[in-house]
């Protein structure tokens, strides 16, 4: 009898529940609460969609309520769009009869795609409101976005439906050649500071041409985009010292997402690729961040100078050189998945007053890598005729920040003078004998903390309390540091002349 009684009980329970009607609601009385009263959608480029922003709407009353309307103020003409608890409404702009249970909340997700012509011409702000209900119950949440105009450079689409490409190592790549007489942009080989540039695909410098970046130029690369310098072509980045926090003299290469969320996300774009046999290249006051590989330099014809430049948050390398010739001064590199600086397949390198750090999370990446071969290359080995580091800091968050790999049938010449290096003192590998190998190591400070101001924000200033303070040699002195500050004698190690700072901010 017990199973029969249980069946009767379940049947009665189902009957009772099936008779229950839907919850009754009352109309909203204009007393909704919001997670914020104004939503600032961070700066976007004209016609490029923003990130998604969130508004939370609360019903603090004891009643289930019905919100008759949730609309954008400009209705269907608005450049904003939203979803309300997963619903898209009418084109993401108008919603009717939205239920919000007692003591509950709902999520609204907001995006925008707007052009500079949509914005206020005096301040370039595009604004609207989210309106809840109407009449005396009307409540509003303001929406504000700064729209930045830009020069957009991208591959052309042809009448037959195909898209412009460039040839890289025999393969066609989505990209285009910069044109010094372009019908729309004029000289595309000259980047000024009048407007920022946004590049889609790989912009290539034709053979025999020179691309020039003037002080203050801002270049933003879309996903899977970058710059290619072809054989016999040149790149000249002519940044200057800045006097304000706006970095008005700096040339900046970064991704095309301007929201703060993307400030330190690696791999947002490709690389600056100097292909084999480029010539007369020079870089001064460049800040490059968030690439896959910052600079990829292959077998350039003559010595390339890189001065007063910074490379941050790259997926693989800050600088990857293959059989290249580089003279570097006041360079800072931090946070790269494989190595901050990699001088591979031999070459000729001289770095003075540079800071090579690596705080990449995981995989124990190096700060400096040297080798004299490349598997699969012809020939496989290549002479490392010089790898000289003077008055440098080589540091990071792991135990070993030098990574050397040598094949005996090619030269492997390296020298470290007056450098602070983080590396195990117990290594038995002959290339790492810091205390006894005077042919390769002179005046080395081993495993002392340089006490950078804040590595998480890529601030590599040091103070007079640093282990790198006044440890350099005047034989290798570069008179001005990366900020244009005069160095003392003896100089500090690294790219920065020491300054007092109250705390690590």
C-alpha cells in the first residue's frame, strides 16, 4: 500500500502546482536602482566597434514589476546598441514590457559603433541615454563615448572580388604596398602626428623606398596586421624626447583597441618585420607594445641603430634578430613569452645602457638569448662576431635570464661589461662562468635586485638605493638616459638615470 499512497501524494502535488498562475506584476514606479548613472565607453576609432559594457538594474521593492519600456534616447537612430537580459528587442534599441522580479536584478550590455561625424564637433563626444519608462516615472542612464578620427590603411578590393596581397617568402599575405602617391592619402610612406593611423593587414614598404615616422606619430595595428620592410628598403622612426606625460615626441606602435582593458594584453597584432637585406634603418624614441613579435630583423645590410625605445608585452619576443647588425642604446624590453631580446643565427650586436627584463607569467622565459645557428637554415650556422653588453641590466622574475646556445663550427663572441645579471651562480656550463671568465665577463653584479619602481606597469626607473646605482663605467657612457636626463659619473646601469621616488607606484 505504501507505493500506492506515494503515487496519490505526488498526483495531488502536481495538481496543486499546475493550478498556480504566473506571478503578477505591477508597473514600475520610477524607483529602479542602477550600478552607475553614467557609462563611459572608452575611446574608439571611427567606425570600429567598442568593447561591451555592463549596466546592472536593480528592483529593491517587494513587488515583481513590469518596466513598460527600455529605450535608447535616439531610438532607432542611435549608434549604441544593447541587449537586456539576453533579449535584443527592436534592433537592440527598443524594448517593451520587461519583467524584473522583487529583490532581483537584470543585466544590460551596451556597445557602440560610431563615426567621428556622429560626434559633437567641439569635443568629439558621442552621447545618448538609456531611458526606463516614460512620463513621471522616467529614469535615465547617460552614455558617453569619445570618437577618435584616424587615417585607415588597408588592402584594396578589386572589381573581380579579390583582395590586394603582398608576397612574403613566396607566399601571398593579406596586405598592401604603401604608396607615396596614393589618390586618397597622399604619401603613405610618411606618417605624421596629425591623426592616428589604423592599419589592416600587412603594410609593406616597396623595395628601394623609405618609410618615415615623424615625432608624435601614432600607429594602431588591427589583429594579424603589421609592417613589412622589403629588401633594399628602409625604416626611419624619428621620435624625440617628450616633455609631458602625453609623450608628444614619442612614436607609438600598438593595437587598435584603445580601452584600458587592452593596455597590457599581448598578441593583439603581428610584427614589424625587416626582411633580409634592408638598409640604413634607424629607430629613436619608439614605444611598441602588445605585438606577437615586436621587431623581427633579418640580416640587414648595415648597422641598424635603435635608441631610447621601449618594447612591452609581446607574445614571443620584444626584439628577435636573425643574423642582424644592431647598435642599441637606452633600450627597455619587458614581458615576452620566449625572450625579451633574442640575437639568433649569429650577427653583430652592441648594446649599451639597456634594461632587458622579463616578467612574463609562466614558462621561465629569458631576458637575453644568444645563439649562432638556426635549424633548417642554409647554412645552418652563422658567425656571432660580436654580442657586447655594456652598463646593462639583465633581470626578471625567474632564476636564469641568460639563454646561450652554441655550435662549435661558427664564431660565438660575447662580452658583458659592468652589467647586473640575474642567473644561477652554480651553473657548470662554460658560457656562464661570471666570476672566473674574465675574457667574457667584467665587473658583473650577480643576482642583486635593481629595485625597479614598478615592473607591473613597465616603470623601470631606479633610485639611488638600487644595486645598479653608479655601477657603470664611463668608458661606455651614453650622456643622456632614455628620458633625456644627463647621466652622472660614474653612470647608473640600465636605461634610466636614477631618481628618487617616494614609493613604488
